[in-house]
């Protein structure tokens, strides 16, 4: 299952790089990132948090926040869907099912999202994923941090996800 591999890659990278997300600094000039057919506008403080940006062979990107937050984006072209292109909710449900995470699809401020927790050896991390449809592909954009800090960061995460534009 391609979805499972993608989320597992994200989780391994996220868990190895995250330390928390409780200290989200004051606003700076925003950063605009464009990869393929996706554009996301991130708060300026990301400039100081990004330790690595990698475009993936599968289509997508990873932005590693050294200890505060992590943001990942993965692209699934419509070609992989044998039974027609699903709705955003169906796509999100397939990600949940394929990756065996405990979650339900939730519509938040017009975003199709799901939130889930993963345990590492020493900590728990919470991730919020929003899915988007473009003319050629779906995008899965995930942002996360330590579970202990998620509630205080949740609204900021939603604001970041609301900036995503896929053409």
C-alpha cells in the first residue's frame, strides 16, 4: 500500500526530529513554499526552524523543524486510483485505513482533516493531516509536534494548513 509507506516514512522522520512545539515565536514575514502544484504559506518563524528541505521521489517535500514542529507534504497522482478519483473524505479515510491509524475525518474551517497520535520509544506525538485535491493529484499535508504541546499549537497548525493552495 503506497499510502502506508508514505505515512511511515513521515513518522520515522518526524519522530527522529521532533522535540516539541510549545514555543511558537512571534510573527515574522511569511515564507512561501511552492512544490509541484502546491503552495503553502508558512509563518516567518519557520525560517529559523527549517533544518532541511527535501523533495521526495514519490512527489512531495519534507520540512524538518529541529525541535518545535514538523511539516510534511506528500503527493498522490490520480493515476494510482483504479476505481476513479475519490472525494477528499474518501481519500482521507483511505489514508487512515491504509496506515492503520486511529482517527476519523473531520472538517475544520473547510479543511478535510484527520488527527492521530504515534508513540516513539520515549514520547507521544500528535499529527494533524489535511488533504487537498488539485488538477492532477491529491496532496496530504501533515503538521505535528509532541502530544503534550499539541493543544496549544492546534489553532496555529490549522491556520498554516488553511494557506495551502493546490492547482
